[in-house]
């Protein structure tokens, strides 16, 4: 007889949404064969989401929200297979309940959120219950958190994208929304040049050098010209250096300084469906 581990039981539960004890019994009865275990559950009349683990959850909702004091914010992504489910009021309310739990418990990671207790069960178990109830693959797919002196949350579209922005000091709702909308529209890769990962800089520099060489420029000039291209990349791709969408004559950094000399962005997160 095959040895049935807790990991096996959890895997079947993730695939089908059936109860833990039911999954264990199904695996025991099928000697560890997952396909036979699914058949066993179905034969017993279980409402299971049979073998949905290979399906894609490109739809869903992305919800961003802050604590009442605006010192912390989270983004939660709850994925599903169809737009029909994503627009369902109960599905959206379920996602909102997870967001509220994340804020109230202070969880830092998606693993901690999945293990947190919601209405007497873990969030992971509640998600599995939704799989069985709705009949689609449902996933707690994304989670981000920011803690800062002031945090703004912004939801773009019909829960299609969520943005969090952390500021160095208190920022007004208008300023927060302006910067969040900038992030939503322009999708910067980092706050500033110093925040860009070294491997990204190296890749951009390599590409720039090859472009310069292809243009027939002398080798001794390639490095200098390439760095110019990299600096242009920083200006276009980092938040504070980007042209402010509401006034292209100033950068985002300039805009923030016009509000308050020491106001800046300390961190941001941007999550979209897909």
C-alpha cells in the first residue's frame, strides 16, 4: 500500500477543493493514484473541481486598500478563470474579506495570508471551498504590502489593477492619487536609478553597447554613448525621473518637491491581472 503523506492530501485538496479527510480517504482507497482518487470523490457525490490545477486564472480581482491611519497598505489578487465569476458580487466580497484580514492581522507574505484564519478556517481552505462552490479554479495569486509614513491605495479599472504608494511623510489624497495614477499608466520599474537591480542595469548597458556598435560608432565612444542610453532608460523607466503625466514639463520628483521640499516616494507596488 502506498504511503499517503500530508503533502499528497494537500495537493489533492488544492486540485479538487474537497475536504481534507475526504481527500485522505480517497487517496487511501485509490492507493495513492491521484486520477483514481478524483474519480473516487466524484463517485461519492463530492462537488469537486476535478483536476483544475492546469487551468489558467487570467481573470479575477485586484484590490488595494490601506489601514485607517494610512500607515500600511496591501494589494491582494484573487484569480479565477472567467470574467463572469470575476464580476460576481459574492466573489468580490470574498476578495475584500481577505484584504481586510490581511490589514487587520499584519501578515507580510502570501504564505502567511493563506494560513491566516478567516471565519473559522484558513484563507487557503476558504479559497478551496470557493473552487468547489463556483466550479472554477480559484487562486490566491498575488499579495504585496507596504508600510510607510503615508500609504495611498488606488484601484484602476474594474478591479483590474491595484497600486500602493509609500511616501516619506504625510501626503494628501490628491497627491497620492496623482502618483498612483502615474504608476498605473507608466509602469515604472523602480523608484529611482539607485533602486534598479544591478542585473537590469547590466542588461540595458549591454544592449546599448551593441546598438552603438551596430551604428558604426568607434569602440572608444561606445561606452560613453551607451551610458547616455542607460541614463535615458532611467529617465523613462524610474518613477521619480519620469515626466509627470499631468505636466510633462516637470518630473514626478519635481512635482513632489513643489508640494513639499522633503516629500518623496519610498516604495510602490503595482499589480495587474494576467
